[in-house]
C-alpha cells in the first residue's frame, strides 16, 4: 500500500532560495559586490535558506484536517451530500373501497439493483392516503436513510456545548424541516402551548432551530449551528460584548443553552449522493409491502450530489469570504442558487428591466439549468438535449431556490426563479482529413467535440457552458473542428434549426420591445427579438391552431392569442400573456370561432374585443372575468363579425369598429365599444374582412380591406374612414382601388402615411395615402415573395406587421415569414431552417446540440 501524495504548498528548495536572495541583494544593495560562498553575508543567506527549506518541508506536510480547520475559521464548511428527490406514485389496481394509507418514511427501492453496490432507497417525506374511489396518489420522496431519536448527548448548562450525530454526514437542506430535528428535553410546565415540541417515550422535547450564526439572537433563543458534513451540532458560546460606550461587559451566552441533565435527541436524514439520480420508472419495489399497492416514479430523480471535496472548498473559500451571504450582486444570486440545490448545474441572474419594457425596476430573474447525471449526458455529451433537460426540471428545486433567495434579497427587490430556455442547433459540414487519418474515428471525435462545445452544461471544452444569449457563428464551428488533430480543412458548413414559423396565419409587432414580432401558425406561437434574424417558441398550444395574435398597443408585455381547436374548428380558445409570451396565464376562455381580436382600454382596465361568428364579445382582463357579448345591432343580436379594430383618438375617445358578416358593412362606436353605442357607417353591400387603424400624427383612420367575389375577381382594394368621434368625415368612406388587382385584401399594415396591403394573389401592394389620386404599386416578380401559378402570381399574404419605426415590414403566408428591409422593395425569407453565418439567441436562452451530420473524407479524395 502506498501513501497518499503530500500537498506541495511551496516547492522551493535550498538552491532556489539562495538564488532568489542573491538576486534581491543585487537589486537592493549594489555596494555588496562579493557574492561568493566565502563572503560572511552569503554564509548567513545560506543559513537562513536552510532554515526556510526546513520550515517549508514541514509546512508541506500539514494534514488535511488542518485545511478543514482553517476553512472553518473563515466560516467555510465542506458541503454535505445532497439527497435526490422524486415524485413517487402509489397505485391500486381498482378504485379503493376504503382509504389506503401510505405512511411517512415508507422505503422504496430499485426494481433491479446493481450487484455489489449499496441499494438505492428512497423514503417518503409525508404520509399520504389513497382516498375512497381513487386509484393513485403522489408523494415526494428523498434518497436517504432516516435516523430517529438518536441520543446525541446531555446538556451541561454551560455555553459552547457540542454534540455529534453518530452517522454523519447529514444531507444538505432540502427545504423540508424534517431533514434535521434537534430536540432538547424540557421539564414539565416549561413550554407554552405554542412552542414547537415533540413527544418521545413519555418525555417532551423542545425543537430547537438551526441558524447560520448566533448574531442578533435573544439571550434565551433556542438555536444551534450545525456542520452537516461532520454531524457536529454546536450550541451558543459565551462572549463579552461591548456596550454603547465601548466597554466590555460580563460574559454571557449568545443564545439559549441546554439545561443541565437534559437529553438531546436527533432526528435526521443521512446518505444522499449522486447515486440517487435514478431514471424514471425504476423505483418499483416497496421494501415494506402495502397490500394491493404498487409504486413507481413517472419522472427521474434529481438533485443528488456528492459531498464537496477539499480541493473545491479551497477554491470556494475566497468567494465565501468576500460574500455578504446576501443576494446583492448578480454573482450573489447565482452562488446562492447553486448552493441551494444539487439539482442545478448553472444559474444566471439578470435584471429584467434591462431586457423587457414590461418589467418593473428592481426585478431580478434567476435562470436555472438542471444538472444531468454522467450516464444521462452520455460518453460524448450526446445525451444533453432539450428533452432530457426539461425532464429534470422539478418544481421542488425551483421553489427551494426561490425560497432561499427570497430571504436574502434586498428590501424592495423582487426575485423570479425560472428554468432556462433552449434552442437546438445542428451542424452540417464536410471535413477533409489528412490521408493518414482514420475517417470514422475522426468523425466520432469531431461529433464529440461539437457536443462538448455547443452545450448548456459545463464541459471540458466549455468550462462554464455555452454563454447565455451568445449567437452561434460559423467561426465557432471552424474553431472547434480545426482544433482537432487530423483535420486538413472543412467547408459547406451549415447551421440548422428545427423550429421556425411555417404556414403563418398571423403577425403582430410589439410597440414597446424593440425588434420584437410575433408569428403564429399551427400549434406554436413564435417570437423574434431581433427583427426576424431568428425565431424562438413563445407559446405552445397542443391540439390548437393559432390564427390570431394581438400585442397591446399601450400596455407593455400584454399579448393575446386566439387558436382554433383541432377537435372542433368552430371553437376557439383565448390565451393571454403579460410578459411578452415568457409565460401564459392559466385562465383560458373558449367560445365560438374567433375571427379577429383587438385591445382597448376602458376605465383603466385592459379589454380584449373578440369578433366571432355569433357576435362581438369583450373580455375584461382581470381575475375571474369571462367573455360577455356586446350588443352591436339590437335588431340582430346573433350577427357575426369578421374583424374588429380599436384605438384611442387625440381627444381621448375610445373608438371601436366591427366588420359584420353578410355584407352588412361596418359598425362604429365612439363610446369605448360598450353595448348600445354602435352605429352603422356602411359601406352598404361591401364584404369587409379586414379592419385596421392607421395613426398619422394626431389623426386616426379606419381602413377596411374588401374581399373579392371570386378567385378571378381583381377585387376593389380598400376603403378609408377618418375617425372623428361621433361625427362622420366630410368625404365618408374614401375608396382606394386604383390599380388594385390582387383579389381579396387579406391584411393591412402602416408606416406613417404608407399603407401596405397583403393580397390574395399579387403579394404586398402599397401606396402613400397622404397624396391625392394615388394608385396601388405592386411588386415585381423578382421581389422575393414566394410564387405560384402564372394567373395568380404570388402566394396569399395572410398577415403583415411593421415595427413602430416602420422597418422592417414582415409578410406571412403559407411558406412562412418574409422580410422587407428599410428602403428596399425586395423581400428575404426569414423562416429558413438553414444558416451559413450565425444562429441568434435571445439574451436569456442557451444552445443545445442536436444530431450533427459530418461528412469526413480524406484529402487524397479531393480533386
């Protein structure tokens, strides 16, 4: 058996010490010219070098215990192992005829245990019951061993008492108060009715509380500090404290101390470690059977973490020393989040007000990346996918971290804790290898290098993981692959993403968030924060088809989505977000098919107006509200509507317009869209399918897009009505139909006085409405919009959106989104899944690797 190598704190020897002293003499004492060994001064230098070498020899043999003690003096303790947690599901084959109880601390283990290894056992944290008529119940469980009522010692009545648990380490705090319970025996009548206590074998034990230190405690406060790694529990010492005059008083205990002769009992959990991070559906054995009950874990266990090593504690010590143990800086929030849960591998703190216009000042968001066990990550990191990361995002870990940060945040600061979001990227490239290289082996190494580089978790190539918000550029791929020995060069590099807007039915611009647009189609709502350079999922609505999205024009963050139900196309569901699609309100509303939506304000409350096939409805956006019908035409209460638009004019009046079905024209309200305030304004016999409001300085104009009678009908373009409250404009409806041949007008958008109209078959037409007698301009065939058959030149443009600055213009249709930059009449596709230069990321997102595809050839195969 060989001994462990001794640490080398200082590896200088005699010769090096003498040489360093000689150099110092030459620099500091130029008159000292004789530096030979015969000089008396140099003899003294060699004597002290010998003594110093002896001292360093002894210093380098300091035992590990000394390092631990030095860290303890600095207030740094080795972190104990963390216990993995999991939701266990207890089930019955048939509904229970009587309640079935599952006691607390019920042990559950693996269906297949590893040979020769200690069994992995989870214990339930609470007692639960399968009620009568039910077949299942879920309960939280921890990977640990439960130790009950262990006698740790007896009180002495003196300050500074320490006792030790017999089975350390005690697991790291999980947020459950039962992780460690310290009970000190109390005399009869000593406790009042509200004091926390526990009965055991006929005796009453007062439950003492765990604290970080004894500062600011009452003299009789029942508190202790604990080193969970060693299992040492320390009660309050005594000290002489200074009074206001600075004089030291008599020694006194800093908190309560156990009474002489009182028993001290411990209830605690020990064990833990990363072996508890077991896969889903593996915990299926009840060690104490319950008749008729089966158990499993539908999700993986997470949060298990081994005890901290001394080397890591030595590196962490300086950070702890400079920390106030309060969440003040971003680094404080991140450090506390990582320390609070073993289920987290990374944490990122951001100030929301710097990113989002809707966020109030003083709001901090902490983004978490879950930890993955090595067997899940895979030998080459190929297992680090968005799906595996999502699978290990537990509400228990998030809530635990939020609770820890909440007590340490500064007063007046709000803290949100959320799991990070990911964009999956795949790399395609051709790699040319040197002739001597094994192409198959090189390809395996290159794939691993990509996985280790494009990863949200720390890796050998990315010690901190991919940086939040960092775009992936082609140069990153070149740098990663060319660094592998055996690569001659590479080309045909493509960066691929899977999720982009397709079959776009609706677009909306955010008036408050620069560069932000929303695009909907299918079950996904996409969002861009960089003028459509890249898209990310902002909402996923399974079983629904998004066909309308509306961003509030005067309230930052408010976004509404209407989606048809796949099971019933005549019904729509309304979803609302108050933070630009980051999260969605759990309250949804289902009603008859919604054709269009518009936001309005009424008495300081946001109102969502809904045009449906059975009437106009309004939804007051506040808790408990439901859609109610607005009476537009008293003579036809079931009149349906194709479109609705709303705006507040320069006089502060809220104007609401609704386009009726059956060629009934437009109804207008200058009274905020309330029932009974609408009046018909025509045009008679017109089939209006689109309504939008144009703002041009202080003036507001209502534009109506007309439907064509048939596919061959060139259409009649648009009509315009100036909004003047309850008064009619002198010209009434102004027609804009000159040179229009696009068939039905499907969408409208504005940039100042310029009007853009999406048509059924000639793309996007435009005109300057401020000029008299203007005609529509149509794009040429090479403008970049997708083409179809010759008689109907372009594909339909279902949606248009412009930013508040007027650039860019986005057009949506069957082939996705196309962008028209400022001062250009050309469109470029921005729903592409393939990039040659870069893939962008929002500031709070991370990259994940998809299945990379590399073609590896040798240079002798090159022409």
